[in-house]
């Protein structure tokens, strides 16, 4: 395995995104190279490139998790593969220092990843397990990155994926069930979006008043989006095409809430297949 060396074998471009909730790794390589399957998802990006990707929980052990992800990926690559590795994420600076590899600023990594997947993107909504971000891009024909504006959430957890996860578990549902619950909901509970404590209280009161789980989850999804609108955007417009990324982009209930609250059409909102890996891709 050759890290960062110029050799004749195929080059695996690897990105590692380490947050406080989860860690994601992705390797982009030519389609004609041999890979050994070790639990990675394989996605064909185009006729010439494919990706190997995996996401795992950090559970307070970011360095240990990063090392294991790299071991697993190296096991899947040919022995003579050339590796180009960089890292990003809220917990990534220590890993970058120990491995002596480049650390990429989170905003820059997200922008680069989105432009790779959706070159015409003008606005990025990113909602992950531990935070949310807004980026306004200046698109061009050469996939170069121009960030015109950016913002992130504050300390409150109300607008994050971890809060959605916690409330789903509290109601005895998995995160994967939220989309189906919301799609079949009749009505919508009014859930506060500004504060996680108030939101939890509103959900408990909604249960006591007889709202269905779907109506409560729909209210929660809308609360998360209203929180994003109020605490991250601060009145800034969303110029389409808008790309929604981060782990929460897998939640169809939140996708529908974004379409409704921001008055976007389905054509104006893009959710890439590799939405949770944009930071690692960048």
C-alpha cells in the first residue's frame, strides 16, 4: 500500500469525514481495478469510476474508529494500490496530525463534494447528526469551488439529526420508519423548532392529546426545518438548484418539509445518492 506516492498502479482517492456522531469513509477508484469486498457499499459514479463507502458510529472513539475504517478499506484495495488520503470533520484535526495527511476545512469539503455530484448546485443545505450548515456557491464550468456565503448552526441540538434519532427512539420507532410514518400522517402536530427542550415537551403534549405518531413525526420534521430556516439561514434566500446533503437527507419526512417550507419544486431540490458522504468526497 503506497500512501501519497506516485506509482504506476491505480490511485485510490480516499476521504475520511469524522464527526462527533458518525465517521464516513469513501474511496474513488477506476472501475477496472480489483477490489475485495469487506462490507463496503459500491456505487458506480460514471463509466470510469466507482466508489467504496462505509459509515459507522463514533461513540466517543473517533481515533479508534478512523483507524478501523482505514484498515477495512486497505484490506479491500489491491496490495500495490496508490493511496491519496485527506480528512475532514469536527473530530478530524487530531487524526490528520497523527497520520500526517491533509486536513480539509468542513465547508470546503462539503462544497467540493457537492460540486462533484451536482455541478450546477447554487445552494447547499447540510443537516447531519451533530450540526447543520448553509453554503451559497458560485457555479462554473470547470467544477472549481467558489463559496459566496456560508453559515452553521449554534449549540442547540434541535436542528440536528441526533435530536430526530433520540425522539424516534423515545417513541419506539427506528429512524428508518419516520419517512413512512410521515407520508401516511393525517394532520400535523405543532412542535417548537427553536429549542430541543421545548420540542420534546411539545411532542409529549401532542401524544397526550391523541396525535398519531405520524402526525407527531411530521411536526418534528417541520420543526427541524423551521429551526434551520431561523437559526442558520437568518432570512437568506435559497437559490435553486438546492442540494440537500448529510445523514438527515435520507429522511423523506425532512425532504418533504424542506419542499413545503421553502416552496421548492421537486426539480429544484436535489438529494444525491451519496448525500451523507459529500464531506468525505470533498
